[in-house]
């Protein structure tokens, strides 16, 4: 199959909308908390990145699950899809319980070592304490999402994400500010609202899958197959670790900024919240790329992989460039949406401009890196990540050695990160070894 622009767009659109809707959960929290205090706004950034770094372990496993499902789907082995899905669902459900317990035990001590400001630390811990519950819902939901993306049935993801966002906005309004008789819980209310929204999203997808998916076609019945489970783990362990290392530098990035000052931390959270909208655009196309690449290889169409990647990149730019222009023109209004504090808005402007320019490089970097994952060479993609993170953290360390470094210069670390990722990924794909890998 030669994927056209229209076919790529139709597959990607529901993924884009679903990821955008889910990201609005974090953006909503930031907007509400930005009107509570700069400390809560900054603490929510650290808590979100800490949570997300752990969440990315589950997300990384779901990428491996998605590759496996897409490959069997491309080969026409539909009965194997259900078996693979159930191994992934069981793993992610058990893993969610383990993460929930470990985070409750060790997060307070770990964050105390990393956060210098006591008010920021207390707010961050309060947020994490309630948000830990969402692991129990988010990880099983990732397995279900991998099934729909791997089989290119992505439309339902839009509806499920919309349900989650609407619920989160409602819960945030009631619990953060204490409306309709509810207590005003502040930052804790934001975490409770996000967890409840995740539970409702999971129940929504379970109900849809039970009623609408062809269970006979895909062999959707509970089954334990240790051979399949081990094969899935062999593929997914590298995407798990790689995904964690993709997000962990963001957390250390904000830890470094927290040492600079509370206003700088709040400004960085505003820029990060806006940057996540652009990251969602890239991430949706990279997620689509993984399935398309694996599907093409499974169908014996390896020669179509690179042309398909170029079409994905072109579509990404077609959406991203107009949004970048609009964001720059209305930058002040956009920044003020998150906070009324003039100092925070002023501090955020130049890092905001650097962030917008980073999008241009990040598109091909992430598309080609996820192409490597789609080919099944997940260990190779992980090794790229290790090299990249070492360079990134070294650069951050050098910046912290010089007091008074502008916040915008810290953001240039992101540009260095995507440049290295692009060079490594593209250099690997220009060879032919990836075409000889079987799952």
C-alpha cells in the first residue's frame, strides 16, 4: 500500500485530536492554577513532568505493543492481534499497580532532594499524592489505544479524549476553586480532577471496545501466551526505557530552572504548557508513523517507508507553520491566558520565541526517530536516546555553572537535543540494515 497524503491525514487526525484533547487536561490545570499563585503554577510543572516521566514507561511499552499489533495487522494475521493485545493489557495493568505503590513510597524523599524551595516542594508533593491514582487508569487505557492505532481504527480516540477533557474542566472548576459546595482544594483539586477524568476515559473505551469491536475477527478473548509475552517484552522494553529518557531530561530541565527562581519556574511552565500544543502535533504524526512503517514492512512494502515519512513531515509542517505564526503574533495574549502576573509574562516571552523556532527542527527529528522504532529496531532508538541525553545533560550542567544565564538560553538545550536526534536517526535510516528485521 502506498499511503497518500489524504490517507495519512485521515489516520492521523483522530490521533491528533485525541492527544490534543488529553494535553488540554494539563493546560487546563496550568491555566486554573496560574490564577491561584505563581508557586502552584511552578509546582504543577514539576509535578506534571515527574508524573509524565514515569507515565512514559507505560507509554513506551504501548509503542512496542502498537508496533507488534500493526505488523500482524499488515501481514493479515488478525487472530494474533487479540492475543498480543491481551498480553500487553495484563502487563500494563500489573505495572500500573507497581508504579502506584512505589511512587507513594519513594516520591516524597526523592523530590525533597531535588527541589530547594519549601513552598514549591509542599505544593508538588500535594499534587503528586493525588495524581498517583491516575496510573491505575492511564496504563490500561494505553493498551486499548495501542490496539486502535495499531489496527488504524483511530476515530474513537477523539471521542474518548473529548469526554476526558470535558470531565477534567468540570472537576477542576469545582475542586480547585471550591464551587457548588465542594471544598477549595487548590493544587490537590487539579490532581484529583485529572485522575477522575482518566478513570472515565478508560471506562468509555472499555464500553466501546466491548460493544463495537469485532471480537471474532481479532481473536479478542483472554489468553496467556508466554511466548508472545516474552517477544512483546523484548520489543517493548527498549521503547519503555527510551520513552522514560525522552521525558526525564525535561524534569531535570525544570529542576535546574527551579534553582534560578520561582518566577522563572512559573514562566518556564507557561512556555512548556504552550509548547505541549506543538509537541502534540508532532507526537500525533510520530505515533501514526510507527504504525504506518510497521504496516508497510509487514505487507512487504519496505521501499515505501521513506517516501511515506517525507509525506508525514510535509503534513506536519503544513499544520504547524500557520500555528507558529499565529502564536507569535498573539504571543502576549497567549501568555496572559496562563497568568496575570506581568513579571511572569515578561520573563516568558524570549523563551517562548526560542520554543517556537525549535518546532522546525523537531518535526523531521522525531519522525525519523520513530521510523526507527516502527522498523522494530527499538534497541537502536534507545541507544540514540542515551547518547542524546548525555549531551543534553552536559549542556544543561554547563549552563548552571554560570549564574545569571537568561531563561531563553536554557531553552536552546531543546534545539541541541533535536539536532542530535535528527542526525543520528537519519544517518541510520540511510543504510539498509533496518529492512532485514523481522518480528
